[in-house]
């Protein structure tokens, strides 16, 4: 939670923001004697986003009894470094988004990988004591008052076993410290038959008097580990191998000293896992590893300094900034080896990362990573290129082909240390060849849209092509490809792709003024209810209202479809005022202002749309409402309105609260809004500093000045960040 310099101010801010006495603490009152994190770490709360919204008025409907609110942010509170291989975090329920539900009171294990997409959660480990269970299952209750977290640290007390757990981590290693209340019957359980994925094989064996090694296989992915203990093992017993509850029990001798478990992991081999452990942790103490983790996070979070705002806004800002840098995840070992898309072990001179969560994070978060850690983005693009060279296509995620936007937007921001021509070759394969990143691309090219199958009474989960959403997204992706074609002077392709970028118009129904599904013969889908949400029939996790304002690359063209600024404004007003039907219940579609949905990503650009008709004050009104209503609310002030989706929801807040938003991710420009803070300083890797100052007490945009000169329009170019300077935002 927020901790200004004075302890008294801290106490007052704490009480004002969250009066719940059992709220988990963000670093304060730590169980060990090391000093409380200061600097920017004191504002970053890893519990932010772990709690659900439960109020039907906020959600938009009353969730069914077996639903967990609106799934909350599906984020984890455990220890990780930025974009690391290891995310060491508690598991309160397997096969949930991040394995952790804030309202739970039982911990089943501490796993070593995490994302928040119902996957990963590899290598679950749990310290236990007392008599062995007859059922062979292990878990413990815990009290929220004992739960503490700050960037690079997590701690909790396991009530049933009397074990105080403290966790920290490096890029590729987890460091556990267990303080057992009872000196006898101390054990460590490896639950290798469990993860958030289906475990297909696992093994563990002693690797010396005080070490174990093994692997956990989940389909095509295998995580290897090497664990070193501070105590010699008395015994290692494997129980239930081949069953869904199989595990291994490590028995420790009686003693009163804390037990330390250092685990190195690798996606290549046990040998690499051991090397990762020896080089990243070695003989360093828990405090030394934790302090290095805190130093790393402080170095990153301090790249953006904010002044002013409320304590809650400052906490939300740094919590969201922290959350934006946990994915994609590192997959290279220290020796440079990794497993490529074909499963082969290869070695490279760059860090290999998982692909970004592109359907969501291309909008903002991937660009934020490039702004503050450009080398990571360089390596992410090289990693995607490596995948493309092995498979024939750049990777995508879930929907759309948004690697193209990441490449285009990053290159124009000065991230150029990769082979653009080769990446462009792969982008063209994605954009033109069936069987790769763009399903139904042949139909899209032939017709200019992807058709919808006629279904008499489609339901929320009726399956089809999500043809409207695909068409709109492919049109934007075509625009992104066109920008790279322009950079490379490929004029013919530029013209083709710019023409294709207008394909979104082919699904605009002038009669209803909505983006609407077309049948194969070109006629409109009937019946048509623009309020009804679908997972993949016509729309992907959205309804017609939520996709009908998406053309970030061609807003003048979109406005013309509506008949000009006035009809467009009226339709946009209706988006925020037509009430959500509480009988329309769909997971992931929640958190409404009228029909606008902030609990999912498809319309996250829409609140900015008023800018394009010269009404920035109307956008600002909605932006302020969203930031106030959908972040840091719910139980103990720790809720998000929906799934964070690997940091997109968080990055939206980072940009919007600082007065800049990358409206079109394929371009290198930012839409200027009114920041929540009086001053924001962005410190770039090249040593340049951008200072944003808010002048005036109002919340309506009046004048934008760049380096003392009045700015034309509402956009500022990324050149400001490359060269440094000052952005003044005068309000009224």
C-alpha cells in the first residue's frame, strides 16, 4: 500500500484508502528484519488486481453462483523480476487464471512460472510439518494479515503447518526460506503431477546429500529444475507416480534453523538449470538476493517519476507500471541456449522470450516495454523472427496478426537493431498466406471481409469465425504492414496494403450504423441485436457496440461512415449511455459504462474517439470515470474490472494517467490527455528526459505546448522521447 515519507502520513493514507485490517501488505511490517522498501517500491502493490469486483452494478449483471465475480485481474502476487523466467507465487486454486484468488484462505503450493492465462504454474512446492496426511494431499489455511508482498518478495504463514514462508527470485531461479515452528517432521512436498496445464510426465531424484533434480512435462513444454537445500535430505519418497495427485516428499532432519531451498529452472536441461542456479544465486544469502531484486525493480520503476495526485492514484500508477513488466517471459538460459519453436535446443546472441500476449498487449503494453526497456523489445522481436524462420510465420496470440503493429510501432520509435527486411518478409507471409497467423485470409483478400455463418438463434458461446472482429483487426494489421513497406520503399505493397486497410468499411451497415456480420452472399446477418455479446460469433468477446468504433488507423474514414462529426458524436454518446442488459451474461465481458466495456480489451481505444471530432473534454470525462471506477475498487481496494491480460489493463492506466496514449500502435505518436498528476518525468535509456507538466486545476484540455511552442492537433510524436523536452498541458 501507499507509503509516503512520513509514517503518520502513511497511516492516514492507509486508513483513507483501505480500512480493512486484514488487507495484505505491500512490503510494510515485513516478517523479516530487513528494512522496508523505500523509493518507488513502496507504492507498487503486487496484490493490486488480485481481488474481484462483486457488485452487480459495477459488473453489469449478477454473476452466476459458481462464478468468481468477474474473474478479477487474474494476476499473481508472488516474486518476479521484470520479464523473468521465474514467477514464484502462491497457488490457492489450480486451473484458475493465475492460480491465485485473493478471497481464498487455503494455499496448495508455491509454483515457479505464471502468466495469468490459465496456463503455466509449473513446479509447485509446499513446506509442511507434523504427521503425514492419510489422503496424501497437502494444503494449509492462511490468514491475510500474514500475507505480504512487494516487488521481488512474497511472504505468508501457513497456519496448519506453522511455517513462515518467504520467497524471492532472480531471472531464472526461485529462493524459498521456511521457518518451521516445530523442529520435527519437517518436509518439503513437490507436487509435480499438478500445474495449470495437463501434466504428461514428471520425475525427481536426489542429486547429492542436499539437492534434488528433475523435470515436469506439460505437453510440448518441459521445465527442468535443480534444487539445493540448506539441510541434508533424510529421505525422498515418491508417492502416486502416474496419478493426478502424484508428488514427492523430501524429509528433513530435526532442527530449528530456517530451511532454505534454492531452485534453478530451465526449459532446456537439468544441467542448464543447475548452471543458472550456481551463477545467479550461488552462495548469496536470501537478503542479498532480495535486495538485488528490489534494486532491479527500483531501477525500472524510477524511470517514470510522478508528482501530485492522490495517494491512491500514485499507488495505482506504480502498481500498474510494475504489472506491465511481467510478460513476455525469458526462455534463454545463462549460456544462451533455449528451445525453439520446433523443440530443438539452439543458442543465440540474444535473449529468447515467449511471444507477447499480442491480441491484448499490442495496444499499449508492448510499446511501453519498448519505451523503458528497448533491449527487451529488440530481443522479443528477434524471438518472434526466430519463430517465423522455423515455422514460416510470425507468431500471433489468440486473435489478429498484431506482431505487425509491434514491429511497425517499435521500429518507428527507434528500436531498429534487428533485420527489418527479414521480419517484413515474414509479415507478408502472415498477411497473404492461408494456414498461418491469419485464419480465413484468402476469403478476406478475395471479398474484403470474412463472412459470418447464418445461425437462427446464436448464443454467447456459438462458434463461428468471429468474422467482424477478424476483418476489423486484419484491416488495422494491413495498415501496420503498409507502414513497414513505406519504410522499405516497397511502394507497390504499400499501396495494396493501404487499400486493404479500408476493408473495415465493408462491414459497416449504414442502416443500423453498426459493424455487422455479412453472409457469404453479402447480405447482412439476421436477426441482429447490437447489444448481444458473443465469444466468436461475428465478434470476438464483444458485441456490436464495442467493435463499431475500431479503426485507429483511419478515424476520419470511420467518422465519414457515420455521416460526419455530429452523427458520430451522437452514436458515441449512446455507447456510454445505452444501459447494459443484465440478462446478457458473458465471462470476460464486464465492467460497463453503458455499452462500453472496460473489463475486456476490444474497445479500450474508444473513449479517446471524441478527440477526432474536436471534443477532447468528453473523452476526458470518460477517461477519468474509467480510472476512478474500474481500478483499485472492489474488495479491500484491490480489484480490476476484468482480466489484466498480461499487463494490458495495467498499461492502459499507466498511459492514461500520465496524459499520453498510443492510439494507433502501428504509429509512433501519442494522443495527449489531461494527466492525473501535476508532473510526470519519463527517463529514457539514452539519457533524455521528457517532462510533462499539467497547468491549471481543471480536467478539460485547453492548450498543448511542446518545448514552449503551441502544438498543432492533439498528437505528439515519439521524437519528443528520443530527443527529450517538455510537454505542457494547460487545462480549463
